[in-house]
């Protein structure tokens, strides 16, 4: 594994740097966002700016990560570890695979369980729509679309404008948020529309 090449690419959807593990809650959030998305690697012993600091106590870091994976995440995760020496410094590589048991939740400081997804280099709280998509895409059930006027109206609107938020969609279809959410989830799972999550907003575009 070429650690220097990975570091050069920088933090992103599938890569996160940690100089050291200081909190099970924080590391659980990152691993959950990887598992709920495409999977990812944590490089322990690497600072945010990509400087290789090395791991002081490898056993302690492993203990914190394993504890986070088993006690601060549900369903629990099983990360894999690899030790890589770079310029005589030890970097601990922690691999979290994309999960078949989505959605995963991380235990927060407030005692509540929250689901996260990875957006660029951040772990972002999953919206209700993202959660529903994760739940249903993990199951085996197919999606049977009732291609009614609502779906036609929404897809027609996207052809013209290119994007829509749930609030705009609710207004366009003149229906409550819950029913709007169901239509959006069905269309996402059918591959007709795509969900776009940024740190500030969530919107939908045609595929």
C-alpha cells in the first residue's frame, strides 16, 4: 500500500487522517459514515495537513477503534488493521468496508444514536430520506413504482430546472412532507433521480 500516494490525494469520501484517537464518539461517526457509504480508510498517525507523525501507542489506538466499532456503533462493525512503516514512522491503517447491514448508527455525547454519511471529507448527519434509501437498498425487496401524475410532474420539473429540494417538491406536488419523501425515495431506488448531499443542503437531480 502506497501511503504517501494516499496522503497526497488528501482526505475525501473514502479517506480520513487522524493524528491520534482521542474520542470513541468521534471515530465511531467517521466509521459509520464510511460503512453507510462506499467504505473507507482511516490513517492513524497522520495529521490533517498530511504530515506523518506516526503512532505512539499502537495497542491503545487499536483498543479505542475496536471499542468504538463494537460499543459506539450499531450494528457493530469489524474494521481491519494494517501496520505500515513510512520513513521509520508507524501508520495504522484502519479499513471499514461498505456494509450490507445499512444503516449504521453512532452513539453521540447526548446518548442518542445517529446515522451519518460521508460528504467529501466530512461525516454528515443522514437525512430521513437518506436513511430510508439506506434501509431499503439493504433489503432484497424491489421497488414497484406507481408511475402516477406526481412522478411525471416531478420528473418533468427536473428536466426543465435540473434540481429540486424536498420543500420545493412538496410545494410542486401540493402534498405533505411524508408523502413527498416516499415518492422521492422510490424514485431514488429506481435509479430515476439522484440524491445530492452537501454540508448545507440536500437536493435531487435526474439521473
